[in-house]
C-alpha cells in the first residue's frame, strides 16, 4: 500500500508498531530489552521515559549498551491499562531461559508478584506517588524521577530530549499529608525551583468519595486494587509561585532556551 505522501507503506513495520510492547517483569525490575521498543515507549503516544540500567552517559549515544530500560510499577500500570504494554512474568519460552529464571537460579530470588498485586499491597506513600504519576501522565505530561531536585517527579510538557522540565513535583505523604508542609520545606523547595527556572508543585491525593475533603484518601485498605484506588481519588496541586508570582511560570516559554537544569 501507499502512505498519505504517496510513498510505499511498510505494512510489516506498521503491524509491528500496533503490537503491545513486551516487558519482562522479574526481581530486577520491569525491563524492556529492544531498542525500537524503547523509542516507541518514549514517543508522544506512550510518553513513558523509564531509566536505563546500563551505561546512561548521553555523550556516548550507544543505546544498545545502556539497555535494558527499567520502568517503574506506575509506568507499567499505565502502559498495561492503556493497552500498549504486555507483561511477561517469570516464564521460560522453551528455547532460552527467561531473565526471571536466571535471577532465581543465581540469586535464589522468589518470583515477583504482578504489578497489580504489588501496588495493591504497597505502602500508602508508594500508592500515592503512583497515583500522582498516573494523573500527570493523563494530563499529557512526560514524567521522570525528580530525585536530583529533591522531589518525587520532574514533569515535562514535551519530550525530555527536546525541552527542560516545567514542574518539580513533591507528593504529600505521611505527616506532610495530615499535618501540612513545614514552611522551611516550602521556602527551600521554591528557591531551588526558581534557581533552575522551574515551578515547584505540591501534589496531594484526595478521596473524592468521602464526605469531607479535609482528609486525603483516608482508609486506603492494604489490598485494594490500584485501579479502584485511582477511581475513588483525585489529585490536587498547589504552587506558591503560581499564586503569588503568576508571571514566574510561563508555559509558552518551554524548550532549551529557558536554560537551567533538566
């Protein structure tokens, strides 16, 4: 067939792109081993960035040496629920040993649970963090780890390869969720964000089914399915810069020209 530009269409490639990307879930993490699959994951359709397990140095640009790509449980949940990821769990294909079986043989590691089971039994802080990730992804953002900024996530309006992050996101958990945020934490976080030309945002998971919105997702139930948890909660965001200095954050000024750290 022909594409919209009149060029021959590679139907086999199109069919391959339509297939779900296979993720190997084992004790080492949720791993993607194929370079073309990584490119698909990081496309505007999927927007899952992950983190390379191998040599991550950008100057070398040797993706095959950096593989596999590891996805978080929150990323895996998004991909499976959206239908573009499929999980291979602790199984052999009959020809070559799976990653999971090799791990179990060498380190005597027990088989890992499914991502749904893992998130269902996860601590409250982990579930809230995953819930915020899902919400940011649903809002069209690329979301990566925010550890280098002392936060949970960095959020990008476009691919992290082409622009700097817009938001530094901290998830309110534990005493921060129930008792509020210490003023010193807010001041330090906002000053850091201003120095790297970003906006610091506090995210709070709230139970929308409760009569009072003063409590944030109280009574989480240790074994509640994560999909059900997402359905009964929403995420609220607060940003000091946007309230007091609205001109500091200008969404139209995205891109590398903004400077600062990514």
